[in-house]
C-alpha cells in the first residue's frame, strides 16, 4: 500500500518526468473514455477482459492499474471484488475515474495522478500490476525498462504484471485499412515506425495517434525477461480481427461474436500472425 515517506519521494521523481505534450493533448480531448465501447476498441476490450480473467489471481487480490485512464478495466474488476488502485498521468482521466468510482457499487480503492516510471506504492504491496497503456507511450527503452522494474518492485512474490503493446506493423496495416496512405505524410510515419518502432505524428493529424512506441513481439518478450519476470506470451489481442471492416455487426450477434472470439483464440499465439494484431498482451510473473 502507499507509504507516506517513500511515496512522497517517488511522487517527486515522477513529477520531474515529462509526458510528451502531444500525448497529453491527445488524451485531453476525452475520446479515450468511449473508445473501448465501439468499433475495434470494443473487440480490444472484449479480448483484454478475457485475458485478464485468464491471467489475474482471483479476487480479492490487490490490483494496481497503471495508466488505467477512466477505469474501463479497473471498475469492473473492483465490482468483481478486487481491491483496485488506479494511477494515470492525464488529469482528465483521473477526474473521470474518480467520478465513475464515486458512482460505482464497489468503488476503487484509490485514484491518483502518477507515472509508471515512479510508482508511489510500497515494495511488494500488490498482487497484480496492469500496464495496458504506459509501454507504448514510452518511446525510450530505458524508460520502458524502468516501468517494468517499478511494476516488479511493487509486486508480491507470485504476483503478475499484465502489459499491452501496439504491434510494430499496426500503422502499416491501418494505412491500408483506413486509406491514410493516400497522404505522403502518413507514408513517412509508417516507414519510420517499421524501421525504428517510433510512431511520430508531428503534424498532430486527427486519427493518426500520438507519440508512441510500437513493439515487435519478440522485443516485448525480451523486456519481460529483462525485468526478471517469468514470461507467458505474447498473445494477440484482436488478431486477424484488428482491421476487419464492419466489426460492430459481427460483435452485435451473440453467435457470430463467439465464433469471432474463438477464431482469434485459436491463433492467438501463432508467431507468424502476432505482428498483424493491433495489440499484443503479455504476462510476467514474479517468482
């Protein structure tokens, strides 16, 4: 749990860290709260929830949701009996999560503004850490490894980290699916992204995302192992459904939805298909 002395030190350290201005501006618009309820975001949420239920220890485990935004995963977990602390660097997300928590049947244990690289929680104080957003907004590898190290630090022995990454080839596929490749500027975004993993939307064009890092599947696995955690994954979140047109119609029908999810499950660990999934999920366990 939080400790007044250590937390104050770590909070100061976190305050000195910068979140790229375009990332803050991207999320300040407020679209993230509704994103996971429609289109491909809905498929992402369905599969992420499924994998969390597969990998998390049972309630009433203590879960730290780092980068938890408005509480899309934190609030349902709290409702299931988990003790959930949410941390996010975006003030709007913190406000939204607090408001949603106040109205919930089972509120969150805490909602605070903070940074994945300097968590204001004690060593060995939680059973699970969720990193479902921070890794792809830390373009610097040392920063990502610091986030992994912080997650491991706050875990109890036997605890798990569940982390998400965006595929290195996500913008390539999106360029075709969305027609963005008509614009030579997006073609440059794609080229740079594939070569370096750095996604840079210098002109802040709506729909082109913000500053980010896109992982290769093996690279994500290496980060888990470098953090001293036992690896499970990566697995594809949306898999071949990542850029399926009309995904809403497929998900609306219960029978078709289950066939879609089953098809993704069947190939979720297929190495030759991992890069074609918009998101990847991985679990690391502290021995």
